[in-house]
């Protein structure tokens, strides 16, 4: 009897330490998605821009679909956090056991709301918030919706199975574990830069908003933890030593209709950073009302077009595309006076943290609908770091311009700059930005004319480091003359020895964009001058780069303007031939010829989009077995340019059909793995390219164009 009274007293104390549930709401019905595990939901979350940093940043992917695991949130090289349930002594440790599987009610760049029932009669509304680059919060509003009193135990877990997790101590004041783990800078795609302060020795703090009934640390897999919690009333109360995971233990009773809030929080930072400061920040979050973060996201999304989609999948992809791009944004830092982006925050790889590049900045075109000022400021990174001679370097960001000199000459990027700025202005209507953009874009085109038309014939050549400058840096049938990539072999990259079709078309488009800017700014003479130049280059492209026998546009030899270089044919049908539509260069009769090629299933009309190389080319490959392949895989940005060109020529039906192919590629992947990808196979549904790549946010613009723009 005394033992029962003691246990009852303990439970009453624990109940008083657990907060009552807070009912969080998304006060905009348009943003409610109710996505199940099979819906095409993007599930990677990163801290809001103002609470983010470049070095030591952690974003998380939510897995709410594999039946063998509980709902979990994993961060690249930093393990995962999740919880296991015990209801009336029945352990529920995987989603396949849940009475009702998780459904995501709303998803934003930094947080997600979902609901599920781990056990019949126990309803959970869960909110996951990446509060900052250091801190992530899981809040579970738990309600007993049955007629019986329920005994509940919840085991929040931090797991880092890389043989480096170590318990340093248990902080009884803040009820949390202080831990250490190590993170390598090695990455599958490209390593983090060794000379920059990415932390490798990490301090973790893992705590909850409750006084734990017990806590513990364990080695082995989570399956063995099942035995521990089935056979023991409490955990092992380990306070030091090497482990694979640690767990907190909440124990409480819910009467019928009663609600409680369980919140657990993970913080992590470099060992040389101030730990008490992070713990103090986390302690405040234990009682923080999360509604204000939801409201901030709802406000953020208030400006996007409210499209009435035909399918639920389109809407989920649309919102997810905005989440992707916003989740890549970081605040001003070091030499970056304005907000800037990285290519991905989870996973993190070296070049993805290498700062902005103009072709990735095409993602600012859709982003402008979400936050036009932030999109403008990202473009101002280029303007503020532009060379006095007009050069926009290959990369720009906190470490300043990175020119990657090659053969004594700097490297730029594919010139989409003024087009991006014009598209952003069409959304923001900000004339001050347009003035800045026009001045900077004019200087950049002047630089291109001086440095990328070295023979002064009106057509353009990529620079000596063309393999990265032209975007298409691996497995390219023209610029890569060897099957393997050895960048120090001068003969490999021949792009500077050709009059390059893609660059010449891009310059035309830049000039036309500048002409549009000049018209708005009242610079009629300059507008006419830009159009005159653009038309001259267009005439040259049509005269020199069109092959009437093939009915396609190609590069030509720089010296002889022939379709051969060193005895090798340059007549390889690549997606860039269709950029003649995007740039408005192709006459209507040639547009019709191009479209016949486009619609040929033996060439470009493939299941998941328009491939980078015609399928009847001997070097065509539909297999996406690594990054950066340009001999077949679908790159959504380039497909978007084809779609845009078709709309400009009035082929809206075909444009819609390609948009649908792109949607099929994206929804196929998002439905099964909930990632966006750098590139997609035109024929297959298995990919090995880098995941969660910023430029896939172009899907938002694809859908805007399909439903309301350019029609």
C-alpha cells in the first residue's frame, strides 16, 4: 500500500510538470494540405533566415513514411530525433504499428504540423520546428479521445549511430543530456571546405519540457531498446560514457478528454561555443508558444498566387517548391551585405556552400512571388561584388567573388542575370531595384562583349574554364572530348574554341531583357540600341548556326564556322537547340521544325521531361547514377526554358504537356522519398543525383505559368 501511494505521488508530481496542450492553428485554409505518406510532399526543414547561419547550420528531413521506423527528424551527419510510445504497457516503436498513420496538415520552410494516433484513442498533433541553426523542437499535443483512462510513457530519443556519441553529463537543473559527437567534413558529393570553420567537434544538449521519470543511454540498435522498456520500469540513468543513443522518459496518466503537451528539444553547436548560452535559449523554448512561428509562416505565404489547381498533388508541389527555395536562404554575413542562398541545407555538401551562381539564381524567379525583397537582395549580392570592369564572377557570397582563374582568365557563369532581374521586377514592381539591375546588367553584358567574343564576330565563346562556366560540366558530348573528366587536360574543354550556341542565345536574351528595363526606365534610345544588338546576333545565329539538313541549331567551329571541330562533328542534338525559342531567335517556320524534333519520342519526347541529349544519340544515357550528367538526364530549369519558349511562340498545349511531364518526374520522387533532386532521369524512376537542390523551386513558376501567366 505504501508503495502504491508513493508511485501515485510521483505521478502527480510529474503531471504537474507537464504543460497543458496548446492548440496550434494555420489561419489560412489555402495552406492546409492534409498530405499522407504517399503524397508528393517535400519534407526538409531549415531555420528561418533571421535565425540561421552558414557554419554550424543544421536542417532536418522528416521521415513520416517508412513503416519500420517511428516519425523521425534527421540531420545530415548529426543523427536523428524521434520518440517511442508505450500506452498501457504496449510499446509502439514504428509507424507500421500506429493506429492512424501520420497526416501532414501544413508544411512550411521551417516547421511542419502533423496528426496521428500511435494507439487507438490517443490523438497526437505534432509540430516540428527548426528554431535556429542550432536548435530543433518537437512539440506533441496529446489527447485522450477514448472513454478509458490511459497510462502513457513517451521516450524521446537522440540517436547518432556513427560510433562517436558520448555522454558528457546529465544536467539535472535543465533536465537534459550534455553530449559530444564528431562530424567529418567528408561528403559523398563534395567535401566541406577544410579551410573554413565548419565545426567537427560538436556539443549536443537534449532535453524536454518535463521532469523525466527516468533517462538513459544505450549502445546497439533501437530494436534492442524495445526489450529495455518492456522489461524495465525505468531507464538506466547513465550519466557518462560512449553510447549510440540517449533517451528521456516521460510518464503520465490521461483521463478521458484530457490533454497534455510533451516537448523535446535538441541543440547542437561547436564545442568551443558557449554552452550555457545555448541551454538558456533552449530552456526558454520549453514554454514558448509556437503559434507565433506558424503565424509568421502564414504571413510569409500570403503573397503567393492563390491558384486553383486541378489536382492536390500540384498544390503540394507548388507549396513545397517555395519551401525549398526559402529554406536555402541565409542572412547577411561577412562580405555578403544582403541575404544570399546556398544550394542545399540538408544534406550539406561543399559546392553547395560555395555561394551563389547565376544559373542557380534562376530560383529567384519563383522566389520573388514569396518574398520579392529577399529575391532582389540575393541579386544585389552580385551587384555589390561586381568587378569594376563589369565581371560577375562564377560565385558570389560571404567569401566574396570567386573567379576560378583558368589560363590566366577569370570564370563567369551562364548569363541569366538581367533576365532574372526583369522577372523579379515583374513581380515586385520596384523601380529602384530595376535601376540598380539595369546599370549592373549593362556593365555585365559589356564585359561579355569584350571577353566572350574574342574574335569580335558577334557570336560568343565560353571562357577557358567552360566546363563549369556553361553549367554543363560533366558528360557533355561537345565540350568534353574524353569520357572521363580530367580538368587539367587543356584539350578536354574545347568550348572556348567554338562559337557557342547556348551562350550566344543567352546574350540575346540578356540584351532583350535590358531593352525591356530601358523602356520602363524611359531610356528609349538605349532600348533601341539593345534591340539592335540582339537582332544582329539573332541574325548571325540563324545564318551560321542553323543546319537546314538536320533542321536544328548547333555550335560551330570558331575559325571556319563549320559544324566540325578537328574532324569531329558538332551536330549533336542537345536541349540547347530549343533555347532558340526561349530567346525568341527562331523564325516561325524553323520553330515548327524544332517542335517536330521536340515531339519525337525517339529523340526528346520522353516520359519524365525533355532530356539534355536526344535519345537517338549514341552517347545518350537515361541513368542518373551521379551528379552533373548532361548526356540525357532532365534538368528542370532547362526544361522550364523550353516551356517558356513554347509559350512565347503560342504553343501552350505542348508547353502544358511538358509541364505535366516535369510534374510527373517530381511527384514520382516526392511521393516515394520526399526529396527534390538536382536532375531526373527522362525514362527511369531511380536516381543517384544530389537531393534537395535549390533550383527545383522553378516548379512553382512552371505551375504559375501553366495556370495564369503567359496565357
